[in-house]
C-alpha cells in the first residue's frame, strides 16, 4: 500500500517574526514529523520577536534559531494549507489549496506577558488543525 504523502502547511504573517513563527513551531513540535511545516512573511523582519521566542521557550519549544523568511509563490504552491495571520491580500491564491485566516493579536512591540495568551490561542488552533490534517482523506 503506498504511503500517504505528508500534508504541508504554510503560516503567513507580515513580519514572520511572531504569530507565524509560533504557529510553525507548535505544529512542528506537535506533529512529530508528520506534517511539512513552513512559515513566511510578506515583509519579513530582521529577527524573530524576542518576546515570542521567550513565550515559546516557557512552553518548552525553542524557536530562537529561526529566521524570518520572505513569502514566495513557490512556498504557497508547495503547501496544501495556507494560514494567513493579518497579511491581507499579499498572499497569492492558487486553486486546490485550503486557505484559512486566523485573526490573532500581533505580538510586535509587546512584552512576554501580552504574548503568552497569543501563544496559548495559537496552540489551541494548531491542535485543532493537526486533528483535521490527520483525518484528511488520502
């Protein structure tokens, strides 16, 4: 029986420094290699948001080595599911992809106390997404 291909998810926000990085880190952590995970931004920052990295470290996930990446057409094309987080219309749309928009507070300029609830909401959404992905038909 042929092996079912891994689902792939792309998380997109403007700076690829906070929300999309946390979502990618959660999905990578929870999926245990069962999902191909990407993240990108329409206008990437120079570095990951330190408060987001600290909030994730508190949850046992180290994303401090991640670097914001620019959103490319290739990344969208290679993904089954594209989740946007406040990037508006900058994400290219291709037929056959699943697009979701997660409205989440932006952690930019926030301290770790303000980022923790964002981190926790992202975790809840990623857990739901993962359950849906694992039940995807072949």
